[in-house]
């Protein structure tokens, strides 16, 4: 009896929470709107929308922006928009050669950050460094802002200790990371809720929440970082898979590279990450006699038009285009979003080369996806990590509407 009563109460609460998030999502997409426009677009009643708007204003998540006349008669309509200072997220991005911690507001603006371009130290040393960086970010906020922190997002490649030979990273030993729950340890250190994803999914979630998700619900997201990352957006949410590795094209089998700088695979197949990644570009530049310490050094070579960049780009696209075509055949999405950790023209060149290759190899009766530029470039890692608490707190995910057939505590955790 008590459980039935809890289910009857929880159902309307979940529906109300879903509708609140639905309005927030719509406002992120269109900027500002009136109550009547929100009701038309969400198919909710004007009364329901009015109640939700009042609740969101009471929570300082939206704010009035002015008035406009929607027709020839009546009072001007009050417009509302997202309040960027209504919530904040902290993002921690870990990579094999960099650590970045950033503070982002609900509008997607990076307010402050700490960056360490260095080989990733052991877990406990990294934990202490990140804890100190978060404390510094919090110290720069007003007390009224600190209570609006939705949580911390951690974005890192899974299996940090794997594939080091293919990445040209034989010396660092990251094996300790594969058995360490950094997100849980960080939550214990800070007392804040921590949300963790692999870096590809996190960046795809950032696009859904702050970027291309304003126009597209379905896309494959490709991020050219030290290792190539990927995420899949379907029906406005991120496809995770059983272990969180859905969309992990980095380990797709490809033919061995033709570049003399590439290590020879053990068998007849190699992995995509050994050809399509900034680590592969850095490895090729070093083979050509150039000094490259971290991936942040690469932009100068791209800007200068170094021949090794052209050679790597051709080899990268030769491997990446078939992998993308295979993913498109399985997922049937109309858009590929391409972004990278460095630019100086690299993102544009990569998009053009991919579009050309996909068009030339398109099967009969199959089209070519629209290939669009990502929204964040070098900021994608930080915003991707910081978007995790925002997405899980304010996005109308289907999990919010669970029917109540599970244990309420399990449902809330999910």
C-alpha cells in the first residue's frame, strides 16, 4: 500500500520535472520565448506552462527579458530566457598529456579554468592537483553562486593504460588508472556530486546541451584529440552502451598506415586511433625531425603548412572515412559533427577531406551526411566535462519518466 502511494506521488513529480526540463531545453534552442509560444511548441496547456515558468523563475533558472506584441490586440507578452547564472558546473578533463579544470555557467560560458599541460601523473597525485584547482575555482565565486553548483563532471578516456604503443607513448605507465575510480574519489574529496563519462561521450553531450543539439537530435560526433573520440546522439540523448563505450570508433579495425612513422601492427589489421589521432600527427612530425612535447604544440605546424601535416591528414582520412561510413550504415543519422583539440585551419580541412571521401565512396542509394563543425574546438574538453552535471540535472532525458515499477531509490539513482 505504501509503495503504491509512493508510486502515485512519484509519477506526477517525474512528469512535472520532465516538463520543466522540456521548457529549459526549448529555451536553450530558441533563446527567448513567451508563455504562449512555449505552450504551442511543447503542446502543454497555457496554465501548465505558466505554473512551470513561475517555478523556474523562483529557482532563478529563467529570467524575464522584456515584452513584445504577439498580435494586434491585447497586452504585450512577457518573454523569458535561460538565466546563465542560475546554475554552474565544474568540469575536469583528464588526458594522457593534459589536465584541465573549468567552471562553466548554465549558458555554456567558461568563467575560470586551470590547465596543466603535462604527462598525467599517478591517480592520487592527480586527485590532489584537481582538488586544489577546484578549491581555487570555488574561492573565486560568491557564496550565493557556490550553492548553485550542479556538480562536477569528469571526462577521461577509458582504458588509459592501453594502446600506448599505437599512440607512440611507450614511456609513461598509466596502468594504475585502469583500476582507479577517480570520480568516486573526487566526490569523497569535495562533497559534491560527480558525473563521469568517457571524453567522447562528454563532448557529444556538450554538443547536445549547448551546441549542435539546438538544431539536431541525431548525429555522430567525432573529436580529434590526442586519441580520436566519438559519441552518438540519438533522439536527443547520448547513446552509451553497456559499458559506456558506444561509438568508440577509436578501436575500429583499419588497414595499416602507409606512413613510415607508424608502428607496424601485430597482424594484418591496425586500430583507427593509430592513424586518426593527434598523437599520430605528433609521432609523424617527430619522425620528420620536429620537436613536439604535447598536442598543444601542433597548431604551429598546422598553421605553417608543414608537409608532415598534409601526409598525416591524407592517411587519417583514408582510415577515418570507411569507419564513419560503417557507423553511418549502422546508425542511420544525417549529420556528422567534427571538432578538434587544435585548429589553425585543421578542422576545416578535415571536414572538407571527409566530405569529399564520403561522397566518392557513397554506396548506391545512400547519401552523404551533412558534415558540420563542432561548437567548441579547443574548449570542447572543458565544456564537455562541465556539461555532464548540467545535462543530468536539466535535460529532459527519458529516464526522468520511469513508470515507478522499480524501487524508488534505484530510480532516483538512475
